[in-house]
C-alpha cells in the first residue's frame, strides 16, 4: 500500500479552462499532503498555461508513472503529446482538441485498471469536440463505462450538504420519463448508499424524488410516482435502507440543503443539476463571471475511482487565467476520500 494515493488528473479539452484549473489546483500544498497528484495530457499545453499564469513552477515531463517526483513545487505531467499548441485556439470546438482530451481520459483509465494509479480525476471536455474526433460518447461517464466494461453505473454529484444521484442523465426529457423504473431506482439507491459510505457520510437517510408535480398527487398529475417510484421506496425499506419517497422535489431539495438527507435520488438530469448548481455555483453579476464553482461529479459503480469537476469547458474565459479551480480541488480531495473508504464500501450490498 502506498502511504499516499496516486491521483491521475486529466487536462480536459486543451481549448478549455481544464488545463488551467488542473495546474492551479496543484499550487495548493495541502493536496500534496494527502496524495501524489499526476497530470495526464500534453506537456506543451501545461507549459503554455504556466506562461499565461506567469507562475514560477517546474514541470516534470514524464512518460511513465515511475518517473514522477511527487514533490510540491514540481508538477508532474504524463505527456501524451497530442496537441500542437501553435494551432491551438482557446474557446473553439475542434476535432484535434477532442482527440487530445479523449486520449488523456483513456490513458488514466488504463493506468487505473493496471493499478499504476489509485484514482482518476477528470477535467471538463467538450462533447462535440470528442464526437468530431470520432469518439461517439455522451460524456465521461459513458467513456468510463465502456472501457471498464461496467453495465450498472450512475452520476453522483457532491457539494457540502447536497449529494444527488440520477436515475437518468444525458437523454431527452421525454425519454427520461420512460426510464423511471422501479429496478433502476433501486439500483441507483444502492449506488448512492455505497457512495455516501465511501465519502465518510454518517447520515445515510435518502430522499427519493417524485417525477411529477407534487409527486403525482395520488395519480392526479401522473401515475409514475405510484406505479414505479413508490414500489422502489417500499422495496428499499424492506432491504434495510432508510429512505423517504416519493418526495416532491421542490420540498426534497430544500430539506437536503440543510443536511436532513445524507443523499437524494433525482429522476432526471435537470431535476438534480439545477438545485445542485444553485447551491454550489456563485455568479458575480458585476464581473460577469463565476466567483466560485463548487461541485464534484463521481461515477458510481465503476471498478476504479473517477471524480470530476461538475462544470463545463467555460470556453468564454479559456486562456484568460481567471478560472476558479475550486471544483478541481474538491474533486481531487473527493478522490482521496473515496480511496480511503473504498474497502468499506465494497462490503456493502443492497
């Protein structure tokens, strides 16, 4: 066992804020106190960002994990050499950047599966750039599921009091309603429960959201709550989980924000993301930018650890040196926490 886990961090899309927030996060010495961080991507991209930020820090270009120094003041970069920075244009979608972003994700998965690193953290990618490069995935979650052979997985978002997992994510709203099924709700409830334990959460009470207004109001506004969600809640209780539901989501998230629930189950993407980002994202109207962007995206159900920032590429501020690295720092800290508690979580099953 390593004294401190090795955390592999992807650069994200080279034309985004991904490389900037990755580099900025490693200026925080406290991260080196809890882990051995390793950036995975392109040396030339990180060197360019270092020059833009005008910071005096060494970058150690390596081609194997064994070559890393893991010393504060020197940032180790596993160089994949996929980006020609002379052609790089910040804030623009391109197949070249999509390819570079994809390859960094693929590499950290390979390193984790081989046991060379203990956890992975991903920077933001642009889905259109990835697809233009010929890699047809809806996002990181699907890439990880494919390359790890995972069939049952879900997105868990974490920010202070709010921990929310989703029954479905990157599908149309019409399709999302059709995906609200008892078996899937039970599946993500299990993943959420195990995830909370992995993060050291002591409050294991779970709120399960309704789908329709007022959770259907006894069938007045739809039948999914009674026919699909309620049976899942009853079965989860039978299996020993502390759950409530279906709870009208406008009430559920208000209670979750106070810590009443240790975690909550959302039925679809925006039902979970909107309240989550309202809590974690702080917009400065005067400056026209985010002061702080907090929130971690964890893929549950994988054989390896994957956390991520829960924000996009922010092309509009890429290359300007003003991006907040708060979410990246939290993602790294969460990866360390998951590694610490993963042996406990593996003993828990629904």
